[in-house]
C-alpha cells in the first residue's frame, strides 16, 4: 500500500503539472518544436495521469473487487485513448514538418 501512495504522489507531482501546462499550450520555446502539437500531447499526458488515481484510489479505499475491476477497465480505456492521441500527435507533427530534399 505504501508503494501505491508513493506512485500516486510521484505521478501527481510530475505528470499532472506537465500535462496541464502542455494542454494549456504553455511550454518553453526550446521544447515547442520537439513537442508539436503541444495540446494533443498535453491531453495525452493528462489521460495517462488519470489512470494512476483511477487504479490507486479504489485500492487504497479497500473497495470491492468488482469496483476495482471496473476502475481498472476504465483505466485501460483511458490508456488506449492516450495512445491514440500520441499517434495522432505524431501524425500531425509529421504532416506539418516540411520534407527535406536530399
């Protein structure tokens, strides 16, 4: 149980602020070119973050096994949605980048 609290705090201190900043389109200029499109990647980070509390909080509250299973299934759906957003962001950045002639 101690590791679940540690993981939840760690995700809350790292991934949540980064995802919120990216979703609000507030990133340093030096990272903007590498992270473009910023908002899609920010929403993806927030979806990945949402999996952590969704899986951790019911376990910490000693919820029923059915509720734990339902929350885990919802977490899987959110993780898949996040993966789709990352793929969409990669496609978008590839489409925006000018092709180099060699």
